C-alpha cells in the first residue's frame, strides 16, 4: 500500500478554480482504497507571508471547512494542520544542516523575490526544507503536486538522498505525481482564476454577494438583446459549462444563438447554477465555519494519527545523527 501525502496552501476561502483544479481531484485520489493518504494545511509555510494570527487561523479554518464540505472522508485520510505536528520543524532543521546553501538560493520560492531582498525572511529562504520535512517525516511514497512545485520536490528527493548517503538509509525517497493541469479554470475576467487577481468565482459566498460580483466583474459586449450571440469564447458561457448540466448548457447556447436572450439572462443562469449547484456544500461549509470547535476536533484527530507516524521517523533520524 502506497502512502500519498500532499500539502495545501492556506491562502483563504477556496474558489471554483481551487475546487475543480485541486480539491476534487485530490479527494478522488485520497479515496482510492489502495492508497493511504495524508493531507495537511500548510499554515507554517503561510507564516512566511502572513503575520496576522487571526488571518492565519481563519484561512486554515476556511480551507479545512471547504475540504470537509466537499466530502473529504477523515476516516480514510489523515487530515491535519501542519503546525499541530511541530516535530516537522525539528526535522526541517536537520535537513537544513544537510542541504547546501547554494542550492537553496536556486529555489523559485526565494528567487522570485530575490530582487527585493528586503521582503525575504529566513523562513522563505528555507521554505523548501520545511516542505521536505513535511514529506519525509511521514515516509511518503508519492506526492501529488502541480508543476510549480516540482523543483521543491526535487530538492526533497535530493536532501533525502544526501542524508541517506552520509548517515545510512533513513528516509523514503518520495516520487512526484504531477497533477494534470489540463483544466485551467478561467476567472470572471477570462484570465486564470486566482485570488491574487481578484477574479474569483466564490462558490461559498452568499448569493447576494455573488450576484453583485457576477454582474459587476463579468464584462460583456453591447450586442442588443434581440440579436443572436456567439456563446463560444464568452466568459459567462465558459464558466456556465463548468457548473451546469449538459442539457442546461445546450439550452443556453441555443438561446444565445437564437437571439432574444441577453447576457443579463445568461448571468442570471450562471448565478443560479452556482447558488443551486453548490447549495448543500455551501450549507456544510457554513455549518463547519460556525462550529470551529468541531473543526478543531477533526484536525486534532488527524494530528494525533500524524504524530504516531512522525515520532518513530524522527527518532530514527535523531539516532542516525547521534543525538
Ligand atoms: P490562488 O491562485 O487563488 O492563490 P492557489 O495558488 O492557492 O490559488 O492554488 C491552490 C490550488 O488550486 C493549486 O493546486 C492550484 O493548482 C489550484 N488552482 C488555483 N487556481 C486554479 C485555476 N484557475 N484553475 C485550476 N486550478 C487552480
Ligand atoms: N508548497 C506547496 C504549495 O505552494 C504546499 C506544500 C507545503 C506542500 N508542504 C508540502 C505540497 C508538502 C506537497 C507536499 O502548493
């Protein structure tokens, strides 16, 4: 049985792009019975950027609530908060001591900001070693990641091999499972949907806020209501295809082509598809968010199981080091 492990950034409430690009595929993989799966929220990594405790906490809760609302089964997946298993920082230190400074200077996470060194803290610089510790602490066999994380995973494999070579066989050297990125979800402006671009379709937002955003942010051409319109290439139609049934999509395409159906109608249909289509998940999300105690209990259950796996690995490492 293979152990699959991955970390989720805790940057805020997940949007449609996160759901379709990351959450759904990861839950599917996690629920395949032949795998043992570990999934954690990387709040210690977030600390390299976010310094407000309340924001850090809320982001973690929002991410946890989203995954649970979309059906993550915490009996089958060890689901935990990175900072609840603080052993990972001890391992990160050891790994730092076995990895060349020069190689760390090549990490994208650091290099992207290296032209503004005043914004770089030591944590951001050694980010890849905390990520390596996340993985090696649990003897993970496979790590599902997007392409942007491949370099970090290569560093993980590298530091594991260096340690094994110097100190004797200690770590499982993990393999990457590159996440298929064929489905790039467009945002309300047609560009890649991303929190940093402010173009997200927020599946958990309340319907009136969502309505405002859809009406304001999606720009449409001025074709008069009566005239026929081309569905293909329009942001509304492209988003609708992601959230509505095939029949409804075909109906919208037909109405647009026929004329007498305006972009306002299409926006209304999109809003309804999101509001109705994710109604039960939104309810679940809100239920979790209004009961942080229950969220903490779920995450604590995961942390306990994670710790049981982490402790023996850490002991193995300490022994090899000579402590
Ligand atoms: P954001 O860009 O909103 O900050 P993140 O970088 O936190 O999103 O992404 C978290 C996960 O969601 C990643 O696995 C990423 O590949 C996926 N993801 C984010 N935006 C999209 C998108 N527009 N289409 C597909 N997947 C996405
Ligand atoms: N750095 C990853 C990202 O930005 C998140 C992450 C942290 C992670 N630790 C990990 C991913 C361990 C996989 C395994 O998406």
